[in-house]
């Protein structure tokens, strides 16, 4: 049970890294001199980090993979809610 909770928290951390990094990239990409390079580099870096994290957290157990994925999806909803424009928040 503890390993599932840790996998869930690990997935949440990976989700925060991925979606927080995506939000940061979009913010910086609007004023970047070479936005395509920024977006591509960010995508490759975030994807590599998340896939490596999933691999390390899941190990050989599908249950940990599911818990990690659940944490990742939960963090997607959290980041989406936290970063929405103020006009939509009301």
C-alpha cells in the first residue's frame, strides 16, 4: 500500500514537472526569438524526463504504473485549474 501511495506521489511530481513545464514554455514561447526551437526542446526534455520517471517508479509492477499514471492525470487537472486565466476563474 505504501508503494502505491509513493507511486501516486511520484506520478503527481512528474505531472507537475510536465504540465508546469508546458505552461512555462507557452509563456516564454510567446516572446521567444526562436519559439519552434523552444517548443521542440521543451517537448523532448519533458517527455524524456516523464518516461524515465515512469520507468523508474513502475519497476516491474503494473500496479505502481497505474498509481503513477493516476497521480500524473490528477496533477494535469490541478495545473490546468491553477493556470487558467482569471476571466475564466470567476
